[in-house]
């Protein structure tokens, strides 16, 4: 397994696209979060909100992470869809007949990357939002550092689970455009559904967890089922 992961790690990061997409994730979340924080400050200054309004940084972080997940999907699908686009999938499966192992290795690469990126960008975004909000930032009972680290861990968890789900979708769909469209719909678009429905979607689970809710079990279930389904499809379908 480790040999397969090392091989996929080298293959993934040997081209430019994953680096560009990773940079986009790291920039998108803090940037979007600070824009939303600035909106709150502006609304207070123009009288749209009461002068004493205070907002927790997590409120701005939630929508920013949702947007970041769409960008992340482009990174998470890349190791899988690229092989089908270039026709190298058949060679890969000839070298390693255990197709589930190939998928597991690719998924491990994007999951670890997503976890680390999520921790970094979630932490940075929380610090940035608190700085932009200034006096309008809600008090952090455990301190700003603990708040930022907690937000970073939550962001890392959801990005990692989203990466697993997206890699599974990519293995089933095979095409980049279709994978990105379906992943975006599940990770962000599903928030447009009525609340009793959206809470059971990946998007609903992410929104709740990032803003301080309980464990994102719905997202965990989607990720596990998505990976299992993809592994089963790979074993039964021609490359």
C-alpha cells in the first residue's frame, strides 16, 4: 500500500495543475471569509445592522469553506480523471491488478493534501476574519488561538472527507466535467434544498460542522459509500 501511495504522490505532484488548484484552495477560503466579514462591518457602518452587532468568525468561514470545496473538487478528481483522459488507466491497472488499491492510493494522496490544506486555510481564515471584524467579532471564550486552531481542524476534516467523496465520484464518472459538476452539486449546491433534506447532504453537513455543529456524520457516510461504490465499480468495469 505504501509503495502505491508513494508512486501516486510522485505522479500527482509532478505536474502543474494540482499545485495551481491547491494554491487556489489556500487563497479562496481566507479571501472569501474576509469579504464576508467586511460585509458585516460595512452593514454596521451604514446602519443596516445595529452598532452593537457581533459575529463569530465561523459564520463567515462556513460559506467560504463551501466555495473552497468546489475548488478542492478539481484537485481531488485530478489523479483519477487524468488517467482516463490520457488513456493511462489501462496501463496502471495492468501494473497493479488490484484496482481498489490504486483508488485507495490516489484517494490517500488527495485526502492528506486536503486535510493539511484545510487546517492551514481554516486557521488563517479565522484569524483574518477576526481581524477584519475588529470590535464586531464575538468574544472567543478559549482565546483567539484556540478558536482558530479549532476552526482549522474542522475545516481540515470536511475537506478531507470531501476529497474522499470526490475521488470516488471521479472513479465512477471518469470525466472531469461530469465529476466536477456532480461534486459541486453535492458539496455546495445541495444547500438550496429545503433544510430537512439538505441536512442529510454533504453540503448541509459541511455547513453545520464548520459553524460549530456536531460531527458531520452525513458527510462521513457519503464519503464511505462513495469510495466503496467506486471500488466496486472499478473491479467490475473495463478500464
